[in-house]
C-alpha cells in the first residue's frame, strides 16, 4: 500500500520528468549548451540515455492521462513499452493494464505481456488483440439469448470483423492466465 509520502514522491518524480521534457521542447537549454545531451549532463548530471528515458516517460504519462489510463510509477517500470514507436505506447499500455488484472506493473510484466501478444518494436499490434473488451461485452450480451452461440458466430464476424474468432481465443487465454495466477476456485472459473 502506498503511503501519502510515497504518493507525493511519485507525483514529484513525474513532475520532474514533465519539466525536463518542457525544457527540451522549449529550447531554453540552448543558452547554456550546444546540445540537450550536453545541457542535462552539465546542469543536472544526467546521462543522455537517462534524460531520453525521463522525457519519453513524461510524454507517455501525458498520452496515458489523455486516454484516462492509470499512469505507471516510474519509467523503469515501462522500459519495454518505451522502446516501441510512440504511436504504439498507449495501445500496449492498455494491454499491460488488462493483463495485470489490477496488480502492480513492472518492466518484467510489460515484457511478458508484449511477448505473449507478440508485440515487438516496428510491428503493429493486431486489431483482434485490441478488441478483447468488445469480445467480452458481446459475449455477455449474447449469452442471454436462446441461440446465443449461433448469434455470436453471425454477429461476431459481421460486427467485429474477420478476427472475431482469434479475439475470442486471445480473450479466453488471458482470462485463463488471470484465473491461474489468482489460484481461483472452480466456482469463479471464467469459462
């Protein structure tokens, strides 16, 4: 459980990252150094690799907040995600959050999630993975109907596209993994 002081430190750390990103974007560093890398080394004793990580983390947090997603504690927790192109950060973070099932997320969790779903740098995240929530909603709605399975096959392909069956398979795998991790009972089994 996070204490009040830990939460304040986390917020201060995120603000530091955001201020560093703002300095880089504004170009104010040009008055003191030839390059931003030189500036952070001289002024803040931060290596260029660490400065890039902090700035990327700030940009990531801004994107996550814009999509109303929870924000990670530090850039070290999401290093594998930050190695991806910027346009894939939020989608991959959503996968990690879904796959974490409310547990804290660290770098090894992010990497395991990315490995499980086949997310690597320079590779697009397949739509059927991003449709997991739609699969759950559709399944819950169709379960109430008499011919739910037949309706699911018909509506699934027409409504969610050709990757419907793959989305269902991925959803079942993720639910099974979450069930196994929790050590759940037969009564709460997801299938």
